[in-house]
C-alpha cells in the first residue's frame, strides 16, 4: 500500500461518513503527503512580511500616498496592525523585513533590515529592478528561509506591504495568464471611477513598454516589487526545504505564480488560504487550479489570510492524528 493509499484509508476509517469533513480531508491528505507521514505535525509556524516601495507609486495608482508604506511598517513594529493581532491569536512567529522602504526605519527587535534600494524604479520609464537587484532578492529570501528552518519551522506564510503593489501584481498576472489586463486590474486600496480608469491606462502604458515576458527573471525585473521578488524566492526556497507554504491573497498569488516557474515542486506544498476580494484574484486562482480554504471578502494583504487559515491546518492534522476510527470506537460501519 502506498502512503497516499494509507492516508486515504486512515481518513476514511475515522468515525464519520466518507468525505464529510470536506476540504479538511483534502488538506490532511496534502499535509501527510508533504511530510511523508501518517502522523504529520505543524512545527513553529512563521509568517514573513516583506515591505518595499514601488517607483510606480509616484503615479496615481493608489488611493494612499507612498509614505503609508513606512507608516504601516512602524505600525507592524508597534504591534497594532491586523497581522499582529491574527498572528498573536494563532501562534505564528512574525518577522518584518525592510527590503526596500523609502525611509530610514529605526532599529527594532522585530525588524530585519535587508534594503535592496529605496524602492523600485518607475516601470513606466524602465525595468522595475536590475538583474543584480532581482538576484539579491532571491538570495536574501532563501537565507531568511534557512533562518526559519533552524527554528524547526515546517509551515510558513508570507505577507507584504507596499503602496502600489496591486499594480505590480496585476501586471504579473497579465504576463503569466495572458488574461486581458482589465480582468487583472482592481481597486487596490480603494480606487473607483475615473481614478481606477487612470490606473488601468497607466498599466496599459507599462505593458506597451515591457510587453509580456515569460521567464520568471524577466517578469520580476520588468514588473516586480522587491517585496514580491522576496516572497517568490522565499516560496521557492521553502518548497525546496519541503515546508508547507501558505499563500495569502492577490499579491502573494502573483509571487507564487513566478515562484512556480522557478520551482515546479512548489505546487505540492502550497496551501491557498483565501480568495481575495481584489478583482482578478478568483480568475488567477482558477488559472492555477487552486482551491482556497476561505472566502471572506478580504483584500488587506499583510499575510492576514495565512494567519486566519492556520487553524484549519491545525484542525486537519488534529483529526487525522486524534480522531477515533470505527475500529477504535467500535462503531458499526454501513
């Protein structure tokens, strides 16, 4: 009997009708297969938040000014953001990385300084980043995964903060899926009406300049943010270490799509936490054949979907390990 057959048998022999725990059964099977165990466990779950500014944020693509990126990082460090609340609630180690904030942030125990530059270039006028900067992002994020692994972490999520990064993610989605750009571009931080039309027009100009690159390196250099490149590199590195990889919302899914081109094995380890309310995310998930655990109308980012979904991973492993079987409980089967 293969491990997959043994896991199916163990799940089906629990005291319940077959399939009655729905996606929790699928999740338990996935976790068992990733860990190659009939008794998997989640150890030292962590969430890495990457913050960086975008050169494109100097254009009218966001309802909030560029300075909000730095202000929100300070809020993370003070413990006041949604991601602080949810990671505390669900027992995740939270680490904040400055990989390109256009500000001098004060030292803080939670802050990991890793600034590539003070934001990417304005991609209307040239590539968002150089090849050397892209490689720095991938190298640094792999080192961050090594650090997490040293704590025993085997389940890791990724969050982001960067005004303008829904524009970057929309362009990445367009390049990966070849969906019409209008399908990929949403309100982001809350643009509506003429402001949203202006954002779409600016992104059309970006596509006219850079086209639709296909390689992960070219996509990141043309359209990426430093935070998106770090998440992509971190996801690929985590898959190579056989960690469970929690995928948050629209921006994290864009990073995942790039990471998948670098590390195809990532698809086995990825858990899609939720479907964002950002336009394009549902279609992006369909393109990736991904079935998210939650659909709560979220569009905050920060990794909040990862922190909210983690209890479902705990529930999946708990029922697999602790729930009685029909034989244990002497319950008659049909």
